[in-house]
C-alpha cells in the first residue's frame, strides 16, 4: 500500500474488507473452487457491505472514496489468495470507470447505482477466439439498422461472463478502416434475445473465477447503448488501460506478499535434520532474494500509483509495472512452493493456489510480450 492509503478512512475500509473476506469468503472458498464458480449472491453481499464501486461519486450510488479504497480491497483479496474474485476489479475498477469517464449522464444514472449495489454485474466483452491482445483483429460487428445497431459475433475468456447482466461489447462499426479507427463500445443486456452464454470455462488456476464464452446473433440495441463516440471505442479502451494494468500490477504485488507470508511461517515451523528449515542457508538466501524482489516491485507500483493520481501515468510505465510485477509474482510463487517441498504440490496447501493462480497474470490485461512491445516502442520508436 502507498503512503496515501494510511488515512483513518482507508484503515476502516481495509478492516471492513478483511472482515468481509473472513466471514463471507474464507469459509466457502474451497467449496467454490471445487464447484468451479462462486455464487451470484456474493455480488449482492459485496454491494450491501459497500465494497463495490467505492471510488465512484456518491451521486451515482458509489462510495465517494478515492482510488485508495479500491486498492485496499484489491490488496486484501490477493494477499489472502482469493484470486478468483478478481472479477470484482473488472466490475468496479474498469467498467464503472468506463461509464464514469465516457458515459452520458443518463448512462451513469442508469448503470452505476445498480453496479454499486450488486444488482448489476458488469463485464467487458473484448477478447475473441481469434483476437486476444491484438484488438485490431476484432471480428464482432455492429451493423447500422433502423432500430440502432445489430451486433453479431463471439467473445471468449470473458470475466464475469456467467453472472454478468451488463456487458460492454467491443464491436467494429466501420469495416472500411482499421479497427483502431472503426471500433465502438456498446452496452448490452446479456439476458436479451440473441445473446447466448457458452460454458463456464475450466482453467488450470482461479477455478471459481467466472470466465465464459458469449455469442451474439443479431442482437439489436438502440442508439443510447453506444458508450463513448461512434468509432471511438479504441480510444476509450486505450485511455483506461493504464488503470487496468496498474490494478493488475497491484494484485501481483499483493499476491507476492501473501505467498511470502505463508512461506515464512511454514519454514520457521517445518523441521528437517533436527532443526527448522529456516535455519538452512539455502532457505535464508532464497527468502532474502524473494523479499528483495517484492520490495522493489512494490516500490515501483507505489510510484506508478502516485503518477496515476497525478494523471501522469503513461502507457509504457504502466506496462513496465504490469510486466515486472506479474513476472515476479510467478517466480516468487514458484520459489515459495519449492520451500514447501512435496507439500507445496498438494492442493490442500494454499501455496499451491498462489502458484497456479499466478500464471494467468502474465497473459490477461496484455501479455508480457505485448508489454515488452509497448515499452520498446517508447524507447526505440
């Protein structure tokens, strides 16, 4: 957490988040992981606890707090190892701010209060079977019709896809230009005619995360469904990417802290050859290396956070934070699991969850390779 997050208000939010996770998540999380999805009712409980859209203004039903509030919740979720709840960030950190920063007044009044209460669950429908990090490859089309627009296409790997009833769909609206100049964003009621939910996808980690396929066949929306300017969707997405990648970097650093905490406790208690394994030089040096890498990444993420608050966080710097922290998360989770020995490979030990959940962090929100490309362009042109 950053220096700004030490206020009494943020301390209370952090304590609220801890109590909520302890009471409403911890006792059931293993069951949810086995089932492959957490219950829809969790969203309503989050809303009742005031833990959704906390940095959305009160006039739109939010908590009226600063970004520190969302950071406090994200930190606790990932430090505790509940990475499957990452969809809360998509809902509150991403979609809510698309609407706040680019929506009309009517759209803000219509959607944000219901998102804050948990009545609506929001998702971004961007990734497609043939288009992941490269948005230029988007194949979903929104065609002009007398009623407004008719949307057809397929989306995959959609966070909150099963529970979501409010989708922000990325679609091409001008086929004669490249996607960056001919893409728009649309609000779609995901329960309306023409929308089909595919299966909840099975993953190697984050098992209870709601990750789905969705299909659109001649789905008609009116003009009021357009979010931001016509053919300006790519610009909206790019303007919000810094916040998204900062959130992913923060979650990575928090997960590093959580993995290190349980590992340090374990090596102090576990004995081999008559003494705790914390006394062996290999253990001590490995912990020292991982703590150092954690500290460096946390310091850089804190720096990026301050840049974001001052509206100075550029795409390349946000990409550096996402790249460095998620790579560190995978390495630290691996190093921690190794210190657990054979027990680390057992699903009943939380370190195994930190390990498998870390892997996707280097993929979604822009792969590590895409981050390197963005950074290199800023340096080399």
